C-alpha cells in the first residue's frame, strides 16, 4: 500500500469545519483526478477518478464516523482507504488532515505520486477557500478540482477581472508581465518556489533526469556529430565543442571528449552512407533523456501527463532534434564568427570572440530553456515573457554552479581516489544532477511567477481564471500554500 498525507489550517471552529466537510457534495472526492462522485446510498459513493493515469470506477463506503473528530472510508473492489481528522487549534481555527492509502498500479511512476500529493493539497486549499464550505471572507483564488483530463480549473473564479488594488500594497496580482511584479511580489514568489522545491522532491526528480540524460548522452553526441558533419569535417568537432566542454568539470569534460573523438574518428564513408538511419536511431535514443526532462517539467508546473504515447514521443523527439540543431548552430556560429573576426581584426578579434563566447553560450541556453518551459509541459502554453525569468535564473545557476563544481572537483574532490576508474563517470553524473536541478528549479520559478498574477498568462485571447487549461495560470498563490507540507 502507498500512503499520502496532507493537512490544511482553516479559519473555522472544529465543529463548523466538520459539518462543512460532511455536508459538502464533493466529499469524499478529495483525491487527485476525480471526475465524478455519485451518492449510491447514505454511506456509499460511486467514484470515477483518474489514478496514476488510468480511469478507475469504484465505490467508497464510510466505515467510521466520530462526530466532530474523524470520518473514515474504504474503497470496494480496488484496495483503497482514507481518513480525515479535525483538530482544534484554539480560538476559531482548526486543522484538517487527510490520510490516503491505496494499492498503486504496477509500474506507477514517482511523478504520479508527486502529482497526486500536490493535487490532494490543492483540494484541501479549495475546500478552505470555498465560501460555501471553508473559511468565511476569503477570496476563492487558490485551489482546484481535478478533472478527468488532468487539468485543474479553479473553483469559484468566475469571470471576475482582478482589481488593481492599492499601489502601496500591490503584490503583482494585476501584472501583465513579470517586469510589473513589485519586490514584495517577488519575495512571495521566491518563498513559494522554495517550498515547492521541497514538496516536489526536486533533488530526487533531478537525479532521475540526470540518469536518463546520462544514458542518452552517447546517442545525443552521435546525432550532433552526424548533423555537424553535413556542414564541416566531423573530425574537427571536438575542437569546436571546446566552449561547451569548458562548462564541465575537467574529469567529465575528458570523458565526453573521449566519446566525441571515438565517434568522430569513424571513417567518413560510414558517417555518410548511414547518415539518415544513424541520425534517426541516435535521435530516438537521445529522446529518452528528453522524456525524463518533460516529466520533470510537468512536476514543476503541477501538471499530470495526459498526452498519448505517440504524441508524447513525437514531442520528445521534436525537442531533441531542435536541441541538436541549436547545438550545431551554436558551434558553427562560433566558428564562423571567430574566423571572420580573425580575418578582419587579427589576434584582437580572436581574443574578443574568446571572451564573448560565454555570453553567447548563456544566451543560447536561455533560449533553449525558455522553449522547453513553453512547449514541454502538458498545458496550454504560456506566453514567452512568463518563461523568461525561470530560463534566466536556471542559466545563471547552471553557469555559476558548474564553475563552482569544477573548482571543487579540481581542488578538493578526490573522486578518482575513491571511485578509481569510475571517478570521471561519477563526476559527470553529479554535474548532470546539478544541471537538471537548475532546469527544474527554473520551471518551478516560472510556475510560481505565473501564480502571482490573476491576469491570463497563456497564449491566445485572454480567458478568465479556471478556463486556461494550466494550473499555474488558473490559480493564484498565497502565503499559506503548502502550509501543511512541513508537517507531513
């Protein structure tokens, strides 16, 4: 059995909270992905829900009820049970805690568990913010009721337009772009992002991404070198990749450089005759790492993957192709610019290009990350300006972290002494972990930046809250978000 526990504090006495919960038509539908709940008899409910990406139809029966304290239920057919408890906090406040136990589907992914936990927390927030059941006088701008397709429209948002508010207390609720969010709003965004990094177990998610990217590294290099061979001599690719390899720790750079030399040293005829088949096979293999990255970005945006197998595979392959082309274009562009500068300005031109290669690399990374944040998650795409802050933050963190990690490995690390011949592999994996963490952190920051405003942050005509097909755009963050995460 798998367990999830979430809690929320509510501005009502414990008895009022109990009565509101037991009288709500959504009870006991507080589980991620619920699409319907029909009363069967006084103690049973027919429950239709999406669990771990699969539609489930079963009954939940109330097995125990202690007035003002607890309500327990269990599922018929598939093993499932839950209990909600109500604890007074003093005054007119109380705490609601929900504990769920269920038998997961074979092969359920960690991403499903993380999304399910987040959805349960959001349902509690929805209950808290619903004037019909939760705290009186609170605007219903957070929380959601999951639907069968994995997207979660906000409850009670309606078509209201956000008020501009008093400028002295404005926190960015009416911002049309991230640049309009004041410092107070950014402070709230950073606090929520920090909480999300813990709640979404980003370090574990980044570790999974790093592993899959490591497995896909050689196919990616084959694809890049094969594409590069269309416009230049593939034997020279190692030299031209210097600016990119310079971002890696020395041991990791040496390992990648050795792989590049092995691939590029193949006979030119083998690269030419089997180019189409080789590139396609390499890109398919490399797309497995992209699939892991798409799943991680979905977690950051609190979206459940609902796209069909072929569509998802096609998206991962398309993003992999785009990334490979961007890498080839970046390398080729640096070569062309360096040659032109050397021809026109001599040694000074070459030195200038050597200095400017880092800003150029950073700009390329920002562009790639912004495209990933816009197209990878299973949601209505955000406007470009709403993915820029995370892309910038992730790029800065990646560059600074890579430099700091390289200095540490060079001066303090003893991986070769500890791991022997595996030292370079360990260093490369750790660098990939750092890189994946930076990418997911950027997505978390973008999601919370979108949640800072009530304006529509998605592409196309402006739509009201609850109709934007994106959790980050359909909800507005609050200081009490994830308040119960530290207690779970």
